[in-house]
């Protein structure tokens, strides 16, 4: 703390204020602050150079771990986001080398800082209030090198709900060397590693594979969830080269399934390194599964092998065996092949990747407009996610382009004359049945982008009796004595809601 006070220009804290921890075993709670909310005495970007946990001592025992990300905003679907800190019991914080920092508030993708806390309350105690969080130390300029965190194993929890056999089991994730080669740039320096599992984890390793040789291994031979929540590997900085691959291996005893709860399992390795690598504005990562199309195209998707183990000896602990029991073994899924990376000095092909071009000329509508049928997603959040994570020509990109008439409409040559005399008073925000949550006001926006002779225009005009009903000479005398008060909001069968 003294060192950070001396070498920094100031600090800010991101923490909750008297959050009531729910009386359930597992809670993941998010809170977020923007630049304006933090009241930092600096007009431009800053660099984070150190971090310390800020704990409420009375509730420290409920905090299993927390993660911290830099994001464009505090809204839903804030992408891209970059991890900058992982905390678990035993961690007292860190200070970066004098030439390294995490820049923040320097561009539109780094305007907010989000903290996610995993609370573990197995006895389901009530009335527990927490104000924990993190203190970040900063300097008022960017440093020469930008730090980042590489996530390996299953950081996106693609194995969620997948069962784990009883007895001793082994899950091994392999990230091929082509990932680190195709992501671009030269060698990087690893500062520290953090290995994370849950209650049934007993051992974890993370290996760096260069060609056919394991050149670095980090491990925790006896993993204790209650004491650690994660394990910061004690080690000196080391080098990663383009073409290096990774093997992340987790061992469990009597696991149930993968998931978020404390009694469910995870397998994630977090590697803090510099200088930062990124592609298309996204941080370098190598997750299991196919959540991000561009990562798969770069070779940054992991393969998985998983086994039952015969004996404790197969845990391969460095210090020898223990007296734990195990069950019979068999290879459950030979889905992964051995790492066969080429030497790091071999020629590598150029990969031509084009990201999704949704609203390629920019958003012309209000960027904070909530898109009908997309939950609480706005034009800004949804389109930034698509442009950062989806590939041009894929089904997901083409589906995403369906928001263009709302977010970046192109005026029609002969616009659909929907409700030409305007909407009726009080109908502006009326939701149109069967229109996927769109309101009368939304339809007027769409109409300007649709040709008047199109089938879509004719379909849209079917909503005019609701949005802009025309008076008639002899109105239908439906319920002439008025609707009964108790039936005013009763849905009519067959009337589409």
C-alpha cells in the first residue's frame, strides 16, 4: 500500500453500499461505476497501476471471489469488456511494474468499471450487509506497456449443467498454438496466474506447450475451495511466444455438474500479462466452446478430454500420493488431439476475417433506443456486440442485421404512408399485438424505411385501426353499457392478446 501511495497520482474505489446478501447459498452480484460517477480529478484517460481489496471485515467470510472488468458502459450487453482483476481469499492486491498499466477512460470502450462478487452463504444467514469492493491506484498518463488478462479453460461456462462423474475425474482443455500465433504481435511477459475451481476441485495445472515440449507449468497440488476460492501461483515472470499453446487441467473429487453455484464446478485459468494483445477490439482469450465466431476462425477455441481416474496417483501431484480413494476409470470423450504446434519461427498464413457489418455507416437513430423484442438491449449495445464478436456472412450476423431498419434506417424512395395523419392521442407507446414488442411509435419509424408498394407496408397498415383509428359515421356498438370494471384487462381468446 505504501509503495502504491508513493508511485501513484491517486486512487478511486468501486464498492457496494450496504448490499443485503441474499439468504441463499450462492449469489453473483454486479455493480458498476462510470467515469462521471467516480469523480476522478482528471479530464482524460488514466492508467491503473495497482489494486487492493476493500473488505467489510464482518462479511469477508461470505465473499468467495470477485472479478473486475473495464467496459464501454454499465448497461446490459456492454461489449467488448476486458478483465483487469480477479480476487480470492489470501490476495492482498498487486502493483504493476513501473512501465505497465491498465488504461481506462481513454476511449469509448473503456468508460465504465464493473465488479462481480460471488457471495457464498451456505448457512443462508439473513440480514447480512456488505460494502466490499476494490481500490484502484492510478497515474494520470498512459504507461509504455498495456496489461491484460488472458482467460483459459472454460471462462464462458459453456459446460454449464454438464454432469461430472463421482470419484476422481480429470478435465483437460487444450488451446492450440495457432491461437497465440494468429492473434498477432510478438512475445509477451506473464506477471501472474490465478487458477480457479469450486468445492470439489482437488488439483489444477496450467501448462505452456511450445512445439511438443512443456516449457512452463503452474499448479496447485492441493486445492482448497474454502481457503482459496482460487490460487495465485507463486512464480517469477516468464515469456510467452507466438505459437505457444496451453493445457489447462482440473481434477475433481465427487463432482456433481458444472455451473455457477459453489457446489457446482468451474475450471478457469487467468493469466495477467503485457503487452496486451487484441483482435477487432476484443481482448485475447481462448475459451472452450464456440460462443465467439471470430475466435474460432483464429484457432482460439479449445478442445476437451475428460477421464475417470483409477487412483490418487493419477492426480500426478508433485509431492507424491495421499490416502484419498478413487473409482474405476475409462476415457469418456476422446475429443481432443495432441498439441502439434509448428515451431515458433515457421511461416504462418495470413487470416482474412471480416467482422459483421451491421449498421456499417453508424447508428442514425437514438443510440439508447431499446430494440423491440430484444429485452433491454439498445441499438448501441447490440450493434457494438455484433461488430466485435460476429463474422460477416454468418447466420448470427444476418439475423442481427434485422435491427438495421430500427437503428440505422435507410429512407425508402416511396415510404409507406402508415398513419399519414399521425398517431391518435395516447397511442404512441401502445404495444402492437403480434409485433414482437414494437409500439405504434416504433412502426412509424419503420414505415419511413419501407416501400409503399411492399407486402410489409400492407401488413403494417393492418395496425392502423389500433394506432390511428379513423372515426366512422356509425360506430359498432360493442358493449354499449360499457365494459365491466373487473373485465377491463381480461384477454379475449383468439384476439392475439
